[in-house]
C-alpha cells in the first residue's frame, strides 16, 4: 500500500505489470474485512495516454501489459475487491501539458 491515513488506503499504479492490480485489490478486500480501511483508492493511467508516450518516444516503455485503466476495471467489476468500496482515478490525455 502506498499511503494510508484515516482508514483510507491509496495505491498508485503507473507502470507496473497488470498483476499488481490483483495484489492491490486483494489487499483492499482483506483490510476492509478486518475493518482496517473504509475504502481504497487506485490512481492509474487511462489507456489513451499511450498516444502521448508514443509521440514523445517513450511508447515502448509503457506497453499493453502494464497498469492502465482497461486492465483494472474488469478486475473490479469481477469482484476483485470483495466488498471494499473502491474509488479509481485515471489520468487522461487532457491533463498532459507539454510545456511543464
């Protein structure tokens, strides 16, 4: 778990292999069942960011087997988090500023 405060768990998955989502969801489920957390939050990237990575020459570092939204949502919808409420944020293309 990346961060924990006030019974809230936060995971940031940016460029890990997608099985890390299974680990995160299982941890959320277990900690929720033990009443250690009230809910979990996952921050990852939207699939469309791949276009930006390709444009800046980093596309090969961020492939289809790495963590991104289309890998996470089916796991959540399939019950991967058990009964734990999960809030998901996907970083999308419109948040990219090439001048920063």
